[in-house]
C-alpha cells in the first residue's frame, strides 16, 4: 500500500545524501518533495502541514547543522515524525480485571468487520485466551452465517441465537452473550455489529445502544484503508457519535495510496491498534508505529520478521538442526530440507517476508513477481522420492529422476536442478554452521581459500639451449659438443668438474670468482 510513497521518499533522500552539508535551500527542497509525496499518498492536508512544519523546524536547528552526517540526521527526523503521526507508541488491548473482556467492533458496511472478528479471535486464541464471537449484525443478509464460518475456520466459539436477515434484537443478543461467556468460561467477547453504507442516525443509535448494554472495555473502529480521505471523515463521525478507543485498519495489503493510515491517528487522536494485511486468518497483527514508519522509509521490519520466526520455529528443532549441520554436510538430508522449507512456508507469503528485510524496496518488482507455487513444486518433488533417495540424493540416477518427475508432475530437468541446488545449499549451510562465510575466496573458513602455488614438479620446466637455425653454424656446434664429450669420456672426469687425474692449475676460474679471491 505504501509502495509509491516509499519510492518517492527514497528518491528524495538519495538526492539528499549526495550533499556533504545542507543549506536552508536544500532543506526547503527536501520538505517540498516530502510534502508532494504525502499529498500524492492521500494524506489529509492538516496532517501534511503539521508534519512538514515539524520536520523543517527540527532540520533547520542545531540538531542537523552540528551532525556529522546531516543527510542521515534528516532521515532520522522524518522517521521519528512519521512514528509520531502514526500514533507514537504501540497501543495494547486493555483487559477487564474480572472476565470476560468485551470488545465491540464498529464501522461501515464493507469495512471487513466480520472477517476481522475471526482474525482477532484467532490472534487472541494464539495469545492463550478463549474468545467468543457474537453475531449482532442481524441486518445484512447471511451475516450470521458468515460469522459462523469464519469462527469455525479460526477455531473459536460463536454465539448466534438469532438467524439474522432482519430478524432479532441485536441489543438483547449482545447482553445475553456476556452471561453466556461467563457460563462457558470465555474470557474475551468480540461483538460484531451491523454497519451501513454511510453514516446515518439509525446506525449510530444501534451502536450506542449496544455500547450502553454491554459496557465494552474496548470499542474498536474498523476502517477500510483503501477508501482514502473518507476514512478520516467516517472516523471523526463515529468518534463524536458513539466514541471508540482504537482503530483497526483492514485491507492494508491493497493497492490504494494508504493516506488513511497516516491520517486517522493524528486526526482522531485514537491510536491504530491492529492491522489486517491479507485474506488469511494469520494476516493480522498488532500495529507498531515505529515498524510501519521503518517500512515506509524502506528500512524493513526485522523485528516483525524475528517475531514470526519465533512463533513458527521450535527452539529445540533449531538447535537439533544446527548440531546436525556442524557434524558435516552429509548429515543434512532432503528430509531436513523439506522440513525447513515447510516451516518457512508457515510464516506466510515469501514475498511479504522478503519485504520485511532492509533494502528490499530496490528489488520490489522482482519480489512481487515471485511465484509462491515454486515452494509447493519443490515439496512435491521431494515427497515423490523414496526414503533412501531423500537420505542420500547421490543415488538418484537417470531412471530415478524420470520416476520422480512423473510422480511430482514436473520435467526431469526440474528434478536434476533441485538436487544440484540442494547440494550447493547443503555445502553453504555447513560452512555457516562451522563459522565460515561461504563463497569468499581467500578468507579463513571461507568457501574459496587462499591461492596456492603449484608444486615445482607441476611448474613448467625451463626450456633448454636452442639449436641454431643456420645449418653451417649448427654443424660447428655439434662438432664442438662431440669433441667435449670425447674429452670427458677419455679422462673420466673428476669432482667439481675437474679433469680426472689432472692438475687443478689447468682449471680456469670464471672472472666473477677471481674477483672474490684475495690479491696475490
């Protein structure tokens, strides 16, 4: 949702970093670019004015002028001000001292309240609570049936005594649900209320009556993040008519400009508490202003990525896998590779996970074009192998590859490619487990290693004395060599090249050796 805004801000800061010192004109130009980027993202005008004024005030002060790196200091200021307009600190749910805690969901029709009720219930269940969903939307056709289906998928209980479709009293259902929750030991009650296509008196009166009947501990206003400026107007109307304690953003994964998310907390004075960014039940989490600001500025969201990994991966399994890799690369099998891949798949979309890493905004297009089904194809190939083949992939020959390809519905080349990539991955993981960095030639513990000189036996031998190309001169050289061999054969030769039986005085020293001798 914030891709366009992120790209504009990244371009602005890139131009800023090329300057050593920042003048007042540089800061004015930067503020102008940020203002345009925010307005294009559909951020409310009052919010933009307040934001730009604050950024300029801080950037023109000593905070930037005395900084070692002024450009980075400006980026830091923009990040902190973004966190401020997004609500500052993370807002947590308030739970009642005496259960059950009652949470009332309010908002317009189509904002996604019913689906969000299931996501919130699923999230609370993962936190160790026993939530109960209450069907108080008795106006919209089949709203009660939809909530029952969503509750079943989330694995939580539902209270739906009325059929809906215009039949039943939503205020009485809400009252009865609290007593039902006490009886059945549910510690959280999530009330799904009816919405309207627009703000009207009947909608406000019904929401206010339910509020007075159950006295909720939290009233959450559910807003569609894709409706732009109208989201802010609707939020102000609900705040004045019914009142709410926090905001939940739905459809944050849409392709809208996202200005509502940047405006609503600042305009209404109520913090964003949760965000829904997908269709699956797991695509829902607490809203962290600092992490969202970091994503907008292209700095990633490593903390959320770590939290997802901690929720998915078992510490005992991770230690077991590390110990196996430390023993040697052959200990890591395709069975282990499949298990690790399925664990990563449980964390969610691969594209979303990569998007949480810093600097991934530069390759956003490639990430968005990733085919998530490649993971499923890889799993199908491994599952089509026998236990022996998974344990030792080196036994996979041509006929085995053909059988595996038929079993997994892929080409033979895909099986061959997977096995080759597995061997490379296993080698790299083993190097990392042993403390080395793979693929860095010349580094200790690296995959490359220092360049070694060849042994002398492998070095190219020096060429001997070449023969003359002149036939007459070559004949003279051959005759002289024959005479030397004859003299050597006749005398037998002595040590140090002296003629056998000859006098040392007959031996003539070279001139360079004569120079080293003392004068006579």
